[in-house]
C-alpha cells in the first residue's frame, strides 16, 4: 500500500491496481518465483570454511523436487489460509531437513508463509508463531544431517525466519498506520462538512430572524394605518391621507430592510448589495416615531454611549419586536416605555407597557378613537396567531441575546402589562442570568 504522504511512481499505478484486483493470480506468480528460486538454490553448493559457493556441483533428488513443488503450490493460498499454509510449508521443510541429502532450500516457502502470517495477524501472534517456526526449523537443521550445528546454512535459516517475521510485522504496522491516517482524514472531512452545514443553518436562522423582525414590524404598522384610512376615508379625508402617508413610509422602510437582508444572499456575480448600514440605536428615534404615528405613546430613556455593531443591532431588534408586540397585543390606550442603560460591562434593554386600559381616553390621531376599531381587529388577529402568548418574535429575541452571550426574558408585570428585559454583554463577557418578570 502506498503512503498518502508521497505519490507513487506513475508507472506503478496500473500494476498495483491489477495486483489488488487479481490476488490469486499475484500469489500464483509469487509461488512460481519462489519455486524457481528453490530449484536454482538446490544446484548451489553452500560455501565451506575454505571453499566458495559453487553452482552445478550438486543436483536435487526427486523427493526434494516434489517437496519444493508442494511448498510452492501451498503459497497460492497464503492470503486465504495463512496459518494453514505456514503449517504445510513448515511440514515439508522439516521433512526435507530430515531426509534431504543434499538438502534443497524448501524452507524458503516456509519463510514466505511466515512473512504472510506476520503481515496479516497481530504482533503477539507473530511473536508466538515466529518463535515456534524459527526454533523448530533451526533446531532440526542443527541437530540432523552431516553439517555441524554452526554451519552457515543452519545459521542462515535462523536469520531468514527471524527477518521474515520482523518484515511482516513492520509491513502490518505500516498498513495500520496508513489506515489510521486515512480514517482520521475521512473523519476530519466529515467534521468539516458537519461544521459547514451547522454554519449554514445558523446563517439561515439569523436571516429568518431579520426577515421576521422587518416583516412583523412594518406589516403590523401598515395593517393598522390602512385600517385607520379605511375607517375615516369618508368623514375625515385629511386624516386618511395622513394614515396613507404613514403606510407608504412603512412599506418603503420594509422594502429597504428586506433588500438589505436579501443582499446577504447574493452571489459574487450578482449586482452589488446595498451599502447602507444595518439599523441600530442611532435610528431608534425614527423607529419610535413610527409607533407614535400608529397611536402608541412611547417614552424613551437611553444612554448615548456607542455599542459594538452586533450588540447595537440586537438591541434595536429587541426593541422593535417588543414594541411591535405591544402594538399588536396590548389593550386600548396602551403606553410603552423603553430604556437602554449601560451597566458595567453590559447594556440592559427594557420595554414596558401598561397593558392598556379601556377606561382611558385614547389619544387623538391615527391611533386614537378613530382607529380604535382597526386596532381592536389587529389585536384579535395577533391573539389568534399567537394563542399561547408567544411566537417567533419572543423566540427570536431570546436567540439574538443568547448568540451574543446575553439573556432575554419576557413576562407579565404585576398590576397589568408586559415586560421585556434583555441583558447583552458589551465586551464579550457573559451576561448575568436574568429573572423573568412576574
């Protein structure tokens, strides 16, 4: 197996692919090569103390040729039955060591089989099997036959079996190492894909919150002003024109914010996205004026300190959603109070309303007595859309605050009304836990 850290030679790729797809044929070729090597080795006279190795001075007998054929044939199945092949080649090697005169190198097949066992099993098995094979073959070679126990042929058998076991174990360790690297690379790839999907989901959720804030706020105002215009169109056309002007202004603001939000989804080849800044507390007065025109008195108290862009946007959206909920769900004559106060390393946003009082005289203007019927219809629609008293707006406020490490709570006030309280960290420090209002 080639290492992923270094590319193999181009000419070896087809050969390796063929060998992996034809394992039995590959083992048959190997077995034939081992047979040729054993036959050629049987014609070699091992070197003596004062003599060099010579070729052709001896010839194998028929039993040795048969044992070499059996040992080579067994290697064809070395991948399928490594232990059985090792036992068979070891047996024919022992027979040759007992009976061969002169001895043929039949043990070469046992060396290849031992390498296969070491490469395809674990290290403890390699140690046990290798030690038994090496001991048996070497002991028989030293104790049987005319050669002295210290002959180079006997010592060579000991060395070859030991090297075969060591080489097989090294190959197995390298394969395990390469497999581990590949597994880690695949796991890292899966982790990257999961992280990409998670970020896409978070971005979709953030865009959905922005779209909800824009649509819920401006469409609610358009609904109220349109109802007022329809109510006073015949009797007070001037007031109807004023309400329609507010409808036009609210719809234009909604389109601008939608265009800015959708611009985030543009691709690199699309036209340039809008360059106007995201809304923040710098335009809070304009936001509050839209609610005042809709008939909701709002009192604002805030610090003029600059906030980080993400905190500034979150604070603006919390106030926008809270006032929208007051306008949609509070009773007739409701009033709201907004406060933005810097407290240490956090900024606290509080939006209060009195819940409305049917006994209070409604203020004059589009949201006054003339618009009471439209406002009442809007409250009924809001109650139907959020029967449990909450919806995507409250969830969106909490998610915005949590994304910055802050908190956002909402609940009814003692004596009537509702309270929304958000605590956002200014410098990234976690905000203290807040307690729901009761």
